[in-house]
């Protein structure tokens, strides 16, 4: 045996015994939040999410944006590979790009406002070409009175949003569109969502799913303005991805209750690579087939209890759905997407209305929060078994000495100096 071979064996044995420095990196949760009173700066908080850490569940850093009351809303759904995270202050129509490569020392790389003549960005999706595909709800500067300052789930008054005051109805904003950009907001291409073939002009892009295998994108149309009580938003739009040409707009069919199809929400690509699930905020679940053909088919597959069903997670062949009415996260086995089957449920307490969910890179932990709508106002970690679909509350993720699961976001002293109650929304795990 040569000396070089002996050296290699020795190095292998040493690294196996000591462990590779990158084999089990620390885990963090990044929480995008704002002051409940809208006075102090909005901020990004960093939480120790390493289960073996003595400080598991503690807030280790926070970074203010310098702007208050922008309504911190959606972040990206998972941490991008480069450690840069986009987040929007929805009511202000502003986006921030955070550098989270050093999690305990977060930085703001840039921020930007309206792009390509559109305003109020909502969803950012990283694409395989390195660009970001984003939805913008409205046309910039067009009849925004009564919409720029109060946004939430239609038909509710979440996050302090209220219908327009004064007994008069504000003019409806002009529909927005899709923007392909780099992560810093440099526009590559854009297109409007207005469709002359559809009588309903309230087509406000909410979320989007790129499907590059078919040169296609699928988007949904829920208006985030709580004062817009007329928009039914049952529409799904299909685009040619390469140039953002709008191809067609279809309506989801009603379910047994008659309104499950309204308020189209999050589209997710199923494991077959060609079918799509879409949830609605009226708690319907819909299956899209033949998305690459001239006449895509949409069918109702099931409903959940109540309304305002939140941001879901699709992982493997399981669909994880926050259901506020049940104060629960529900796991469905969607191996047969036409017949999804409930396999597990975890509940958070009657004072919680779960809204946002995101899964960690291992596929075994899910972060869930109420988006500020539950009186409990807590952040939870839920264990997930990717083999069986079983959900279980992470009992260790709680305030120091706390009697309840999860960590409270009420009356907290945050590392950047703010003391008060945070209204959370987007939350993602580090890579």
C-alpha cells in the first residue's frame, strides 16, 4: 500500500470521526414581520432552529428595514440557493432583497418599488434560468385610491385591513401582470393580465407557477384588498413562459357548497410533472389537467372546513394545508390526485388561525404561523414524516420556560431594539 493511499485513508477516517464542518450546518428560521401598531420599523427576525442547540427557538438577530407599516407579507416560499431572500411590504408596493448567507448577521442588499408599470408585488418564484418570476397585482398609478393602504384576504379584515371608509366605493384598480426580473429588480420582460375574452376585469395576479417543460406559466387571481368584496377571483391564467404572452383564462368550477372555486390561491406542480393543484381561499382544492393543451381541464377534488385556507406546502406526494377554521394543519396523501386522502392532522389551539406554512430542506419540519390573525400570535414548528405523512407538534420549539408549544410574537423585545408585538407573515428555513 502506497504512502499516498495510507494518507487518504487516514484523512477519511479523521473526517468521519470528527464530522465534516458542513455535514450538519446550523439551522435558522427567518421571519418577516412588522409592528402590530404600524409605528416601529418592519423587520426580518432570525430564530435559532437547530434542534440540538441549547438556544433552540430563541430569537438571535433582527434587522429593521427603516420603514414602518408597509404590511410585511410574502417572502419566497423557500430559501434560494444563494441565500438571498425576497420579501414584500405589500401595502407599500415595495420589495426587499435580504442577504442571509451569514444568518446571524442579516443584511439588506437592495430594495425597489414599482416595476414595468406595475405595483404591489405579491409572489416571487425563482426559475431554472436564474431569473425571478413575480406577480404584481395592479397597474401602477391607476385608480389606486383605497387600495394602496389596506390589503388582506378578500372578505376578511386581516392584518388591520378594512373596507374603504366613508360609505363610498373606491374606483377599482387596473389589473397588474407578471414580471420576469433578476433578484435586484432589473426587468427582463413583463406582460399584463387583462383578458378581453373575460368579462370579469378583476384579474389581479396573486401567485404563479412556472412550468418550463411546457414553456408555460400558470397564475391565480385573488385580489389582496379586503375592501374589494365584489371580486370572486375564480380565474386561472395560462401564459407562454418564454415571452409572457397570455394564452387563456379559465374559471374554476363551483364545488358542492357553490363557492369553493372563488379566490384562487397557490398553484403547485404535482409529482407527475404535468398536473397542477390549486387551492382557494374559500378552502377548495382543484386539479388542473391538460395544462399544455388548448383547453385545460379544472376539476374540484375536495374542500376543507370553513374559509380563508392558508398557504399550502406540497412535498413529495403529500399536500399540507393550513385550515384556520379547524385551527389545524392537515396532511393529504395525493398519490391519486383525483382522490386526495387525509392522513394526519395537528392542531394549534383555539386562539390560532394558521395561515403560512413552509418546509425545511430536509423535508421533515414545517414552520406554521397565523399571519397575525390568531389571538395567540405564535410561531410553530411541526414535525413531518415523509414516508407516512404523519404530522407531530415539535414540543421543544417553545419560549424558555413556556407552558405552550411554539414561540410567542406578542410583547417581545427584539434584538434591534423594538419592544412590542410583531405581525408575522412569510417564514422560511435556512438551507
